[in-house]
């Protein structure tokens, strides 16, 4: 069973609800468990490449590290008592003071960001754009007008990238030097993109496309048993873990 087979709408709903649930709890254990759980699913139950996972994890870890140090030195309130830091009395006073006041808060912020990043990376690497649009149309009743318009825009992106390179080359051949991001090149590319969008709209109308009329679909996505199982496991782990730790004094 691969994560790519999960219904995109169910997957998106689970991640959104899970993210909201994580934002209302302060347990490092839950955050780390969610992050590791999604990373394990990516490694063992998906077709995601290891290089892609590492490339996305690197900025996430850097952001978490920055948030950790920011919380360590600038968060308000006391998370650990000064007495609990007596065993590390050899550390500089500034380090002990910052750690005794803000260490727990910094860990909460950093691990929560990692949990959010893990959920986002999992969704991004295991979700196909077209399947997501079809799922939104079939499960979330998204209007076909917006669904097919979104698909058309996504499919035009590679042509826009190619057109940008061609326009830059044309300017260079005419002796006009343009930078990596030039307003002249972007304007020309956008003009051509508008022409393409008009052609796509005319083609859809000429083929009898109408969002108000009932229509059949060659490919229909359904919610399967493993989608429900995925939702129950993920949300149960987040909400259940939070409730369990809430009833245990001193849990972190």
C-alpha cells in the first residue's frame, strides 16, 4: 500500500485537521511522534525519492533551529526552574539563565514546526496535482469550471517556463541585455500566456464544455477503506496522544 493511492481530499483534510490540533497542544512528545511518523511513511510507504525528502528537510531543520534559538533567548516565562539547572553549573551564566527560562518553550516551538513540515512534505511528495483536482471535484463538489481551469493553468506552466527562456534569447540576439528577472521579458511572456489561455477557453467552448450541465467522468476517485484507516490512525494518534499526556502530570 503506497501513500500515493490515498484519496487526496481525505489526505488534505486529515493534515489540515491534524495541523489545527497540533497548534492547540504543547507536548514535545506528540510533535516528535508526528514528525517521525510521517517521515517513516514517506520512506517505507511511498515512491518519494530520498534526495527529494532530504532537500525539503534541510530548510525545515534550519527553520526549526532558528526558531529554537529565538525561543531559547527571547521567549517569555519560565519553563524550567533555576534549581533544575544546578547540575550544569559549569556552563556560562548566560547559557544557564536562558536555558532555565526558555528551553522547554524553544523545544515546543521547534518540534511543532518540524511536525508541520513533516505533514506538508508528506502531502507534497505523495499527491499528484491532477488527482487532487479530480478529488476536490468528486468529494468536495468543486465546480468543474474551476477544476478544469486550474488544470489548464498547471499544464501551461512548463510552456511559460520555456517561453521565458525563448524571450530572453530573443532579447540577447537583438543586443538587449536583460537580467535573470527582467520586467520586459516577464511582460512579453505574460502577453503570450494570455493568448494561450484564450485559445484554451475557446477550445473548451468549441468542445461543448459547460459547467452547469450534468456530465460524466472517465476517471472518478472514491473514498476507500484505507483512506478512513489513515484518517483514524493519524488523527487518533494526535488527539489521543494529547489527551493521554494531558492526564499525566509533568508530561512534555
